[in-house]
């Protein structure tokens, strides 16, 4: 993909991009806000990791990294008043590594002064994120195995979470189950804390609070779990808190959400354009339009990824592209209405194959909610 973009190398600071390129996972959350390490991936070799002392052993252990060097800091945290001078030294160092024959560079998110300093050294700089997002959208067979491992951990956590739902348990306590199970299996983090219950489930996208679940509540959760091999398991389910049975209205919302998912998953096929897909998406009843989930489908890999396919109502913001074999797409549904109390959130992960689709998520729907 770097060669197709016409560049000689990529300079990466984002921990997810660095992990995608090499498997390097150390200090990922810290790296997100203080990017102390960075990676230079050249098209024709080598792959050079610039790593601070404490993470150099982790970098040296990876066969994907050819060389490890000491970095020049380009963060205010580490460089302080020397930041401007460090950026000049940094640009000189990268220029020396690349040499005179490699002058086109894709640069990831970093300090605003870095691209300008590289340009002053005679380099042509483009945005690395666009190139990497497209590369990440097509999954190799080993990536699918990694995703299945993360999905298995997330579904294990969902079974435990569902069993723990009872009157009096808090949303925080339920969210903690996701964290615990993920860490116990070597996973990394949750991208969000999307879990809500009762009157907090409508509208969707409220993160967990100290609210305690009551009898008859619906409890919605989106795992957003970055699992043991760095890939995200993006699964949504909605559960009912007993004792007692779900109400007729709760069952209706659940059945409608399942209908939306099944319709949209059945549409997916290789070669379909994003705009063709948008035009054929499930038609939402008017009363559910205002509380719709803005995306119908999005890419999923090490995190939410390109592409983003919007609902009918939001198609003015849509861009086009093509559904391709190797993509893993998360298919979304949220059903609720203004003033309607409850809502239902469901989401599945689907692999696009040469001949159709294969659903990766296997956690069952709630029998009582479909009765």
C-alpha cells in the first residue's frame, strides 16, 4: 500500500498503527498521548524502531523490526523548552536514515512542527493515516484468526455479564466484568464504556454510570474490546433484567432491531459500492428515525476503521467506495424513539469473502426477547 501511494516510507507514532505494522504493543495508552516511540517502515527495508530504553527489549524481541535506535523526543512532555531544537534534530535524523534517494514520506499524527521540519529537509510529506486505513481494511487470514480470538474473549465476557444482571447491580460493576475477562485473557483495553440501563438506554451512547439496575430494565452493552492480539471485538447486545418477562414493547423493539440487522447483513456482497448499499438499507419506521444510530455499517479491525457507511437519513455526508473481500464490517442497529423509554442496541461482525459473507460473531439473541 505504501508503494501504491508512491511513497518510500511511513513514519508512524500511533500505537495502533505501529502494532499493525510490527506487533509492537508496549505502553500503548501512554503512547497515545505522549508518543515517545516511533516507527519508520521503508518500502524496500529496513524497519527501524526508535524506542526509549524501557521498551527497547520489547522491540528487539520482534522479528518484524530490523533495527532499534534511541529516539529524539518530539513531545512537550519529554523535550520541554528544547522542543523546537529537537524537532530540527529529529528531521535531520530521519533524513539521514532514509538517504538521498528516498524523499517521499507518509507521516502519521505527530507534533505540528514535524512535517514542516521534514519538508525543510527536502522531503515530500503526505498523510500516513489515509494509506494505513486503506491497508488495514483488508484482513489477511492470520488477522481473521486474531479477530476470532478477541471475539471469543468478548463473548466469554458477555456470558458472564448476562449472568450477573440482577436487581441492584450497578452499570460500573457490569462494565468491570468486560475489563476483567479481557485482562485475564491477555487483552488490552475497552475503546469505550458503553453500557446503560433503564431510562439511560434511550438515547444510546451513554457510558456506564453508578446507576443500579432495576427489575424489568433493559441493559445494553457495546463491548468495543481490544483483545489479546490487538484486534477489536465490536459486539452489542441488550439483555432483560428479571425476575419476570420482558414487556410486549421491549420485545417489539428487540424484534425490530434483529430485523434491521438481518436485512442489512443479507445485503452485503463483494463488489457492491457503498452508495448502492446505502440505497438498499433497511427502511426505518418513522417513529425510530430521530434516535437512529448514525452508521449502518463500519469497518472493524484493531479499532473502528474505514469505511463508514451512513444511514439513509445521513447519506448527504456519505462517500463512495467498494465492499471488498477481506473486509470485516460491523453492522449496527439501535431501535428506540423519542419519549419511548426503552431502546435496544445490537451489533454483529461480518467477514466479506470472495463469494459472500461469513458472520464472525456467534453470541445468541435472547430467546425471551424474541418470543
